[in-house]
């Protein structure tokens, strides 16, 4: 094999190893936009899961703390498991659509004297 032929073969091998793509600015922007959207969706999902976990923790612990400190001072160890089971049961009913949020909000106002309203900015 002559020198020129070896160089030609080496040059062809080098070209085969590297793939070069030509993209328009629009194509590149589209690819970047898709990647960013995927990352944002992932971040939103993580934030939502964290918020739900925090809400569930507060949903269970705050009422328990009030009951332990102010109502069931002596008997809370016996009553807590049943209370938690009821709370989880009602939560599952709400997830299935068996409990109406508006009805729960109405009962909270009627029996608890607390009105929760959404505030618009």
C-alpha cells in the first residue's frame, strides 16, 4: 500500500468515526425547548409530590397533636390508631370521588366556624 493510499484510508476512517449534523437554528431551538420542557415537567412532578407528602403529613399529625394535647391526654395511645384509620378512610373516599369538597367546606363552616376560601391575586 502506498503512502497516499494509507493517508486516504486514515482520512476516511477518521471521517467515519465522527458524525456531523447540520441543524438550523429553528431545529436546535426546538430540541432545546423540548429538553427544557421535559426537565420542567419532571421538576413540577417532584414539587407536586413533595407538596402532597407535606400536606398528608400535616393532615395526620396536626389533628393528632391537638387531640393528644387537649382532648385525649390519658387515652391517646388507645384512640390514635382508630382515629388515623378513620382519617385515611375518609381520604380514600375523597380520592374515589365519594366525598364532595364543597360539602366538606360547608360542614367545616357550619360545625367548626371556619371558612376556607380561595383568594385571587
